[in-house]
C-alpha cells in the first residue's frame, strides 16, 4: 500500500470586484491595500473557515488561499464573493510517501536489502503491515563515518514507528529515526526543486556561468576564494527576493543555509506534499 497517489489541492484566487467592463488593472490588489485593508477583511470573513494555507499576496496583485477540501473552499467563496472576484481551482497533487532517516547504524549491514530484512525480522508490527501490502523500503544505506540509511514507508508504518518512540529494532540494535524532508538544490543556479544540468536550471537556460552559494559570485562554489571570509557571505536567492526584508538579510547567510527563507519555504512545500505529515509532525 503506497501513498504516492494524487490528492486534490483547492485554491481560491481573489481580485477586487469592480464594475462591469472595468480594466484588469482596477482589480489588482496593491501591497498597501493588502496590508492595511484586504488582509484583515479576508481574515475576518473567514474566521470560521479552516484554511490549509494562510492567504498571501502574489506578485500579480491577486490573493491566494488554500483549503484541504471543496466544502471549505465553497464556504470561503460564498463569504468573499460579495466584495471580491473569486476564482476557485482544484488540482490533483501527487503525494509522496513519508521518508525517514535512520541513524548510527553500528550493525553488520552491508546492503539496503539486508538491512530491510533485519528490520522486518525484529519488528513484528511493521512486518504485519508489509504483509498486508504497505510499503517499506530502504532507499539507500551509507556505511561511512555517519552510518545512516533512508527509509520509505507507508503512513500506517510511520504511525506505528512513532508509537514506538521513533525507534526501530534491527539485528541486535535499536536505532533512532527521524522524518526526512529532503530539499533538492541546484549546484549551479542555487535554485530549488532541480539538480545541476536540469532544464529548469537558470544557468543552463541562459547559458550563464554558475553562481556560488557562498558569495553569489559567477563561479563554481568549490572554486570560491572567499569561503573563509564571513564578510563575503551573500545569498543569491534572497538578494533577488521580492521581499525587501529578505533582500536586506541576504548578507547574513549563504544560499545553502537551512535557515534561509527560500530553503524553509521549499522544505515546507515538501512537507505539504508528504502524505500523513501534520502540523504536529512538522
């Protein structure tokens, strides 16, 4: 039983309701209007409607709201329709199975298959779910100074492991596990969601030099001559952000920093697509 199957995501897009025949520019929501008026108005009107995603202003001047089902989206649409031009949208989103990191593997495990079997031999509850069709897989095993593995599991198996205190037995040992929300970042353009050389890479698209994650210079990160200089730190993503606040903070961290707003948002999206991931698990 795998959870990697499509689920629906429901979104409302808001514009200012204008007179018939009005120009599209008259429907745009400005930053000032959003901050001073619209945000408070929308929040007030939807105080009793559960939101999956908080309302936010897009660069096109529209407001987006996310819901976990059509019923909540319809309730919100009804509450907002009098004052706003509301466009509903429901799309299928492919959910992904929960992934776990398994740490400090000191046992005699040489292959992913061997580790998988030793886990099933020592964990009857997991084996019972696997026999019933749930997915349980060791994606990869790294036997080095870290000695860790990545597991792919079903939602039911993830809940089963959580009830065991986030520990798994294997061989003669008991090992800690933690939810894994792996963020993919391009080594060339420092963008997210793709690898170096991908068609989505900005450097490849524009036949440009790679961007350094440390100083935002036009060279490969491994060739950066200023790696040891904190004064040279600059996040290329935040430096081009639409947010003035993020632009001002671009020299406080590198593009590979896990506390970078761009990294945090990417990881949050991955959490949102992970089946069974709740606010509590985040």
